[in-house]
C-alpha cells in the first residue's frame, strides 16, 4: 500500500481538477505534476484525461505518491478511471478520485463505471 504524502512529495493531478484540489495541494505542501486532458479542436473544451498521459507522468516522476482525478469533469465527461487506476497501481501510486458529480454512476450500466464500486447486480 502506498505511503502517505508529505510536504514536498509529488502527485500527478488532472489539470481539470476542482479548485478545492488545488487548495488542498497548497495546504498539504504537495508538488503537482500536471496532466492535461485532450481538447476538442472544434470547441476548445476539455475532454477526458488519456491514460497514456498519466502513465508518461508516472514514468517521468516515479517518486509520485498518488494520482488525483475529479470524474466526471465540470463538463460531465469521464476519463477511463479503471485504466488510470491500473497504471497508477503498477507504479506504486495511490488513486484519489473525487466522484461527487458521478455518485449516480453505480446505478446504471448506461453510465460510465463508478470509480469505487461496480454497478449493483439488482439494478439491471
């Protein structure tokens, strides 16, 4: 199990994270390694965070203690959290996923996968 982050530790953070995450980084003294989402060329809006970018960030910063995601984003889009979690765990990093805007995901197979638990079998 990954250790606790301490001031000066690095964490990989999605650039689309909520400002409360940014405030938490400052208060905890953590050093963010920013991971940018894809951007829709037609609208300029942020899309999902590609797992490959998270993997590259962890490869470039193997000392990173965690990956922090906010899923879904402000625009309601979700990254492939399961793939990102596998990558993070392969690198020995914890995953923190704020899914407050996706608490309903576990209740339908038509929605993105819930970051915490699979959809209940009784719901289908």
